[in-house]
DNA sequence: AACTCGGGGGC
DNA sequence: GCCCCAGAGTT
C-alpha cells in the first residue's frame, strides 16, 4: 500500500468517525485506568456484553490501587460470566506492577505498557493512542478486516506476520494527535459498517469510493482466514448437591480452563455416581434427575448429565458448603453451570415447601 | 506457529 | 449449526 492512500483512508475515516461514532461509556473518560479496563474487557468480547461489567467494575475498583489491593475472589466475581478469566488476573498483576514501578500511574510509554501483564500489541497501542495521544497502531480483528477489504489483501489474517505487517504499515502512517481517533475510527467502521458476519453495509461506508473489495464486488471474500481445528467433546456428570440449606461448590485448579473459579462437583460421565460419592464422603443421599445441558467453549464442548443430590449423611467432603446468598455475593460460577444452578435452586425451593407442608 | 483460554449474538 | 468478536500467554 502506498503511504499516500493510507493517509487518504485515515482522513476520510476520522471525518466519518466524528459524525457517526457511538456514545460508549469508555469514550466519556480520559482516565487511562478506565480506558485500560475497557480495552481488556473488550478483548474478544462485544461492546454490549462489556457495558454492564465496565460500570460495575469501576464502581467497585475505581483506581489502580483498589485493583492492586483487591481479593482475587472479588475480581473474579466482578468478571463472572465475561469469560477469559486470565484477563482480570493478569490485569491485577499489572496493577501491582504499576503500583511498584510507576507510582500507581499508567506509564505514558508504549514500551512500558507492553511490559505489563495482559497488555499485548493491540492493547498497548490502544492505551498509548487513546489515553496518551501517542502515535501507535491498535490492530484488532476489525482493523484487519477493514484493511483486507479496502486493499483487497489476500494475506491470511490468522498469521501473525500479517498482523505485524499491518501494525508497521499503520504505525508509519500515524502521527501523534490523531492516532487515537484513527484507531477508534477503524474499529468503529469494522463494528458498525464493515461488519464481520453478514453483508457489509457498503452503501454507508466513507471508504466506498476507494475500497478495492467493493470495486471488485466481493467484500465478503475478505478477509482471508485459515480454518481452525474442531472442538473436542467432553462428557460429564454434574451434581447439584445440597444438605437442605447449603450447596456444595468446589474450587477449580489454579491453571487451565476456568482457573480458580468455583464449580458444581462433577465427574467424567463414565465414572459411576456411587463411586464418586464414596470418594467425596457422601454416605447417604437421594438422587433426582435434572435436565442435561450442553455448553460450548472455543475448543471444547461439555455434554453434561445433571443430578440433584439431597445429602442425608456425610463425612468430610472436599467441598465448600455455601448458602445461596454467599454464592451470589462471593463465588464466581462459570456460565457453563448456570442453567443447572438455576434448576437446582428451583428444586431446592420445592423441597423446602414440601417439608413445611408435610 | 500452534494451542489454550469464555461466552454470547447474529445469521 | 457456524461465524467471530476492541487478543494475550504459553509451549
């Protein structure tokens, strides 16, 4: 791409952006911390999903110091349901870094930002350009899609060399003051006009006249992406286990999927339930069937059988027995278990009702 | 370079 | 179903 045409793209884009940009919460602040929080939340996550989390998070942890000093249980609870939980654990690690190395203030320095946990090329560019008006690219999926279409570029955007090439290209063309708006304009266009699924709205696009994919009449052919591998299936027997008042939760391992979150006890489906009970110290229990559930992760599918377990007698168990109120306040439960959780609460309520009217 | 790591909305 | 989303860390 010639330098010249990229400058033209930026000019058309920022002009359009000033008129059509959405009023988003994180566009109302200049606080680098708030902008940082928004960028972490927005990684691989849609704007509408982020909004309620963003407001609640900043309300409870309004400064970098609050984040650095918070309990991990609290930050995971604030992230509950948003996914990619290592984002918030890395952000807290970075907040501690900022407290120790930068006196609690986000460094206005691209290289320093890149050294913080959880801040990669995209987020470093976004914070540097939006919060500090520094001339750095912020290349995300939107930018890659827009660029691929405008220049009818056939390179596979799944390859990191393609992303890196665009970063360098855009970096070279950016100047200080406008970088934040250019980056946001590229993303805004990608999110609202040059959309990822379905027909792009080329009739509303400020780049229509110079877009090569539009000229060729095949914008949907871009960007070129290599295929991803299929998901593996896992089959589980999940237990909503109660003693009548409290419910058994189990803390997940500190590494891997859903690290450090809480879960309903479960075993692989081929593992017999009485065997699991023996392992767990459950000596006497009443078992009712619940609805099975399926949950899809990026690379795994969980096919879950579910059981309501009314425990009558038990020894020591490896579980945390919590009340419903405690669970709601303090324990981050992944979305994978939410339907079984809700049905379990209903059955628990019915059970209490029957006891009273016996 | 390939894998891992969530969840949900749109079609 | 399948797409992919304001990506980063690990191997």
